[in-house]
């Protein structure tokens, strides 16, 4: 009986080269997460528009009204009040900080659950739903301007909902990259790839800055539409993993590769009771080479996860304080309008791109992730103090310090969230269980997001007493991150490591003697 030829599989054929699919995954995940950060940036640009210098706005409104008879949408709003209620009061910094905190707190809480859920669902569908929902909530914030909504609860709700759905992004894209790229030159590859954070911030600043003074609602609606479009692209083109058995995943076709008579496609079409194929029990869904997802506590026991997670907490505190408050600080310190301050703040992200790539290259050369991060954090603290001093002396010095600060602040942050997370998620102690990558990534980034939530909130509270207090907080956070990395380096010393290994081997021997064998593979720490 002749069989019709089956259609080609949607995934790469096992005999095809994976090079072009790696390139596709690299570019696509880069663009996907760029759209995530692009949608987060507008709030920092719009802050200076939500609460403005009323005297300056009144003078501008008088000049505009004398030169034009047709009132614009923005002038209709400014005629009522130069600032956007409820951010027109003296406690506007606390209210703006509360909006940041609501988003970031929801993001931090949701991140711990996101990695666990993401390992049990198809990444492509999980990421698509998250992007579509994120786009909707981003647009909703902008509609508050269109429909003249002045209820703080509305904006808090939108921020909380957006923070929760955006947690689908990071564990998903890191897992895809980890599935397609091995450990060779991982620092360089992920340093280049992680520049999507800064690229997204830059594009978000430019897009939001274009409309911030005329119609700040569009500063949210346009990024929201962009992430919705990218969600559709994700659904159509994202390939979750290589079908060549990368990272311990054994696919169905490997069960049949030794059969010379039937092709893989033919095997899938023939019924079970066919006389032409001998009946053999084949496990398809689960096998020893594809273990179940790791538990939360199991991921915490991987050497280095706790230390790097806490380190990222303080590193991300610094980075996200700049992300949400830098444009407003430039507006006050350099006396620039919202658009110019937003454009100038992109230099911090340009420095972050260079810093992330340099951190990856150096860590690949030295083979020591923690040491690379520690050196950059050591240099970052005095640089932050220098920025707070130099930014008062003109535009030129401010530009230079923004680039340097961006590189030193975002370099360690980028390295920990990408290369270090991927290293720990594919640690030797896991024995090839690549499904731990999403959970490990979520734990590290979720803990870092706690710092991301605290940073802008503390900045809003401390800035009332002067910006110097904010910079002292940032320098303290950098110092604490450095201390945690030094602890990681101390635990990775040969003597300390040998003690831990000997204790573990002794425990394994006891287990074996009592009839409970356990795998005792050596653990490698990320130093």
C-alpha cells in the first residue's frame, strides 16, 4: 500500500545545519525583548510632563494662544491645569514613585512564578500571550490621557497588571537562547544579545519623547502597538529549541534513525498495528535524557544561585533607579525640557551596551564571571559620586559621565542576567537537565526585580531631601553587591570547595550504604 508523502515538519530536520536557525533565534529573541523594554521606558519620559513647572508652562501657553486660534489637544489639557492630576500636588514624587513600585513589585512577585509556569507550557504560546497582554495594558495607560482619566487607582491597576504579564518575557527568551547556544563564547554572545535592554530603552525614550510635550498618551499607545505586533511575530516564527538533541533533549526521530527501511515521516503516518513495522515500546514524552522540571528549592541548591541572585538585587536597584528617574534628574539638574532630557538619558543606555559586551568578552577571556562583575562594581561606586558632582558643571561633562556610568552599572547587571544565569541553569550538577534554565533564570531575575522595585521607590522618597541622598543610596547598593560577589569568590576558593566536596561525598557514601544511591557529580561554580 503506497503512502502519500507527508508535509515537511515545522521544526528543523535533524540533518539540516542549525546555523541559520541559531541566527534566527538570536535576532528574533533580541527584537522580542527589545519591544518589552521599549514599552517600559515611556513612564520615565512622561514623569516630567505629569508634573511641570506651572509658571513656565503658563508663559508658553500665552505665546502659543496668541499665535494660533485653533487649540490643540494638549492645550485643552494645559488650560485646565499645567500638571496632570493627581500628580499636581506637592507629594508628586511619592505618587510617581508609587507607580514605579506597583509595576516593579508585581514584576518581582510574578517572576518567581513565571519561570516555573514557563517550563511546563510551550514557550512560544506563553511568550505570545504575555506580549499581547502587555501591549494592551501599555495602551491602556496612554488612553488615560485620551479620555482625561485622573484617578490614581486606574494608573496603579494598569501598572500592576502590566508588571505581571511582562514576567513572561525574560525567562522565555533566555531559555530559547540557552537551548540554541552552548557555553563556548557565551559571555560575548550574550553580551551582544543583552544589548536589547539598552536598545529598547533608547527606542522607548525616542518614541515617547516625540509625543511627550504634545500628546503624552501616544507615548504609551505606540510602544503598546509595537509589542502587540511583535507578539504576533513571535507566534509565527519562534522556534523554541534545536531538534538535534541539544542540551540533553532527545527527540522522537532519534528512536528511528537506525531503521534503514522506513523514513521518520513514514513512521509517523503508519498505524500502530501495521504489519510492516515490528511493535516496539517507545517512550516519547518522557525519558531519562529529558527529566522533569526542577523544583524551586532544587534550583536554589545550585552553587552560586543565591549569591548571584542577591547581588543582582542591588545591581538592578541601581540600574532601574536610573531607568525610571534619570530623565527627571536631568530635567532638574541641567534645566532641560522633557524631550531633551529624554534624548540625553539614552547615552546611559549607549554606555550600557558597550559595558555589557565588554563584560562578556572579558569574562570569556578570564573564565571568571564573578571577578569581572566585582571589578566593574568596584569602579561604579566612585563613578556615581563623580556623576552627581560633574552633572552640575554643564552638558559636556554630563555626557561623558553618562556613558561611563552606563557601562559600569549595566555591565555586571547584563552579565548576571544572561551568561551567569545560563551557566547556572545548565550547571554540571543538573546532569543535563536543561529544563532548569527557566526556573534558575526566573529566581535570579525575580530577586533582582525586588531591588528594581525598591530602587525607584526609595529614590522617590529620598529625592524630597535632595538628589545627593539618592546617589548615596546608589553607591551603598553597589558596595553591597560587591560584598556578595566577594563572598562568592571566597566560597569558590580551592580549599573551601574541597571541604564542601568532601562533605558531599561523605553524605553520598552514607546514602549508598543505607541503600539509597544518589548521583554524585562534581559541582562547578561560576567564578
